[in-house]
C-alpha cells in the first residue's frame, strides 16, 4: 500500500500534514526547535503580534485546574517591528507555512498589522485573533459580535492578499453566527476554539489565583466543548475549520477531524510533552495505515450520526 | 535532537527528611555533568493518572561521578504529593537543566547565603561550588520551626559557618532569618549575598542589600507552564534598562535574578 496522504489544503495553503501549534503556546518557534525539527509540522503558528510591544498582565498569570490551565498572559509580545526584524529570519528557515496571529485594539491596528505583514517575506497567512479573553480593549470585543467580527475581517481583507484565518472565541451564545459572519466578510478559514473564560480561587487567602482575576481555560478540560463547537461550525460554513482545544493525542486530533476540522492545533499539551505534535502526526499516519485509508481528507467531517 | 534537555531518569532514592520535605536522588548523568547551581528541572508528574503540567524544582545537588542529581522538595499540592509517592526504581521524565543559575565569582571573596525553608534547595549546590572556588561562606538558614531546618547536618558536614533562625524560637535565633542577615552585614562585609525563600523574605533581603550597596542574587519562583520561554506564563516584574518596568520570564531570564533588578 502506498504511503497515506496526510496533506491538506487550508485557505489556499498546502500543509504537508494537518497538525500545527496553537498560537501563544509555541512562542516564535525557537524554544521548541531544540526538541524536534520544525520542518515536521503542517504549519508554524506564532504568538499574537500587536502593533506596539505589549507588556502583558501582572503575575500570577497561570493556575492549574482539573485537567485544565487558566492563563492571563495578556498577549505579551515584543511588537510588530521586533517580530519582523528578530523573529522572522529564524522562521523563514523552515518549510512549513508561517501563520502570524495578529491582535489589535482598534480596527485600524488590525489593518496596519495586516498591511505591514503582507510585505514581509515568509509570512504565509494571517490568523486574525478576535478572541483573546485577556485584554481589556479589543481582542475578544471583536469576536463576540457578528457585525464587529465582519467589520474586522472586511477591513483586513481589503488590505492584504494573504489568506486570512479568523480565530474564534467560544465565549458567545452562538459561535456559528460569528463563523458565518467571518466567512461572509471574506475570510478563508476559521480556527477555534480560543480559551474559555474562567477563574480559580485560593480559599485560604480568599483571593483569585490569577492577578487578573479571570483567565482563559485551555487543556483537556475543554476538549468536549471545543469538539462540539467545531462540529457545529463545520456544518455552518463552507471554508475550512482548524480545530483546537485540549488535543493531546492522535485520537483527540482524529475526533476533531471527524467532527469536521480540516486541520488541528495543539497548545497546552506541548507544555507537558514538548514532542506531542510529532507524536500526533505519527499517530495519524498509523491510524490511516491501520484503517486502509489513502487520504486523510476522507476523514474530514466523516462522523456517522 | 533535544540538545540534552529531555531525559528519563531512574529514581535512586526518595526519603522524607523533615515533615513533608523529601530528598530525591535521580540518575541523570548528563544533567549531573551540565547543571549549574540555580538551574532547575521541569518534572512530569502524575504520569498515567490525571493530566498535569510539569513542576519546576531546583537542582539541589549533583554528583558527577555517580551521575546522580538530587532534588529537595516540600509537599504542597498535587504534583509534589505524587512525587513523594514515587519509589526507587521508577523512571521519571524531566526537562533540564533549565534557566540561568547563579553567577559564580571567579575565586576568593566572601559570600553570605540566606535560605528560608525549602529555599535551601538551590543554595546547597551553590555552597559546594563556592567552597570549591575558595570563596569564604557563611550560611543563614531560617525556618518556621526546628525540624524544618532542612539539610542542616549536611551543611554542617561541608564545614561552613552556619547560623540558624526559627520563627518559633525552637532552634537558634528566634525571629526571621533576615534579622540575622541585618546584624551580620556590617560585620561580615560580604562581596555578594545569595538567597532563596519566600517572596517577603527576599524582598526584605533586597531592601537590606540596597541600603549597604551590596549585590545580591536571588532565586525566584513563579507558576510555570512550558519552562522554556514559550508561553510567557512565569512573568516577574523587573526594572527595564530605560528605567521603566517590564516583565521577564522566570524560566529563561531567571530563576536567578540580581536583587536590585526585581520590582518587589
Ligand atoms: C524555578 C523554580 C524552582 C523551584 N524549586 C523548588 C524546590 O527546589 N523545592 C520545592 O519544594 N519547591 C520548588 N519550587 C516550587 C514548586 O515548583 C512548587 O511548590 C510546585 O510546583 C507545587 O506543585 P504542586 O502540584 O505540589 O502544588 P499545586 O497543587 O500546584 O499548588 C499548591 C498550592 O499553590 C496554590 N496555587 C496554585 N496556583 C497558584 C498561583 N497561580 N499562584 C499562587 N498560588 C497558587 C494552590 O492553591 C495550592 O494551595 C520551585 C519553583 C520554581 C519556579
Ligand atoms: C499560555 C497561552 C497563551 C495563548 N496565547 C494565545 C495568543 O496569543 N493568540 C491566540 O489566538 N490564542 C492564544 N491562546 C489560545 C490557544 O491558541 C488555543 O486556542 C487554546 O489554548 C486551546 O487549545 P489547547 O487546549 O490545545 O491549548 C493561548 C493559550 C495559552 C494556554
Ligand atoms: S513557563 Fe512558559 S515562559 Fe516561563
């Protein structure tokens, strides 16, 4: 039997396999390049980039909960210029497409980020982050209202030839409504879910564990919620869906693909197992082989209900 | 491929040496050779059970000859309870050595070391290295109560001068270890002070050192996820070179910081 095909097309990009890091959990790629060859990935997704350097939120920024991780990083990043000057040269050395997650406080900031990044060699696509729960202005404000979401995507669409992926928040009444609005506004794919808002309290001190009081929940705890969101969105839109939320194993990744995701992203699992993504890619290959499936695309949305 | 960061080590011993405090020895030859005082290991806890993030623990000591690395930890929650239950013969998954350790003075000079509770963990290895470099040392060890003065005998065996303090007066000076430091600084005139312990203790030490213009290097703690600089979860506020404030990662810029760099 020939080697099964693992490659997928997302937003006009051909990925050699459907596995990529979730933005914000993989820095700008350098840290994990000590653990495996980044050329093995389907794509490289970097931490949110903002126009100006962002200091982030006060510590503590992390708290572990049952099978989950609460974070309130607050988009700490060195800003667009440093990203282009100091991070892109490293990222350009790798074959997988580089997807840059962008976050703005205003519509104008999203547009400026998109324009500037369109001129940068090696940037393959933009993931428009309209879903960060950890910054007061912007971020999620654009992602909870279909009109605002459409506004950002429309504005970015006009100023960039790059493929656009809208990153969606689950902290809404109906995520399919936002997904459809983003699709109609011209985005090429959607990625979901960003973290679920949550909190944890130290009962001895009667204080929240996060200095920011609330944070975003990720990790295995959110997987069923994420899977359900992906399943619903995949049936509501025609553009490809990148699924994420609590994926740790190839089996988890397959669940997302069967629910309708064309590709998957792995975040929190990498913290515990730096090579999780590589193991997942291997596991997908093994599953296809074992089930006599030639092409992974056959699995997308193939859940029998 | 991993440039020696990912390791599986065999637990050689895991003994309770004080109430809820354990000394664990792991066979990790590569780490034993490369680790420097102040660096830490990021340990996978709870394998096969529920999912947990890794837990950071300082390198307490190394024995290059036997290839063993020891850790000293206090049981405070899920991860450390799991560690306490692990028996010799079990394999453990660690990343390390990680982070930036203490800067070791070339040789000679005088250093004071200040530990609060389990803060002795990184300072023991440091003390041994400093002795090897002919640095004159004095160790201040503080704890809540007598039986939490961890590794006191081991320190005594190193043959260094030690002063102890307990909050309840059950051994040595009755009061905070920082009071001992305060009295000693004018007398000892150290070239540098190394410290590790609870945040308030470190803040008090930093204040004392600033008053005497003595440099200090402190090992800090913050909650960690990746331990590698990728997630920005372990931020600590520091003075930026331009005079403002900024956040740095404890995992990669630290865990050891210059005392005056930190915004307490
Ligand atoms: C670089 C470094 C080196 C360290 N070295 C040592 C060492 O050598 N020895 C040692 O004993 N310890 C050391 N520590 C501390 C050690 O990592 C923690 O004690 C350990 O991770 C606790 O894990 P746990 O699962 O046992 O506790 P957990 O179950 O995670 O939590 C313990 C307690 O902390 C509280 N808590 C949880 N999240 C937060 C938060 N965000 N902010 C404040 N409190 C919170 C919980 O409510 C609980 O009461 C080090 C830490 C760092 C960063
Ligand atoms: C520490 C941390 C930082 C994150 N930063 C970003 C970010 O900068 N931009 C973004 O779109 N999502 C960010 N996320 C969300 C993840 O990309 C992902 O959507 C979420 O964590 C769910 O996946 P997981 O359970 O596999 O981690 C972050 C998540 C974590 C845990
Ligand atoms: S723990 Fe992730 S950056 Fe320090």
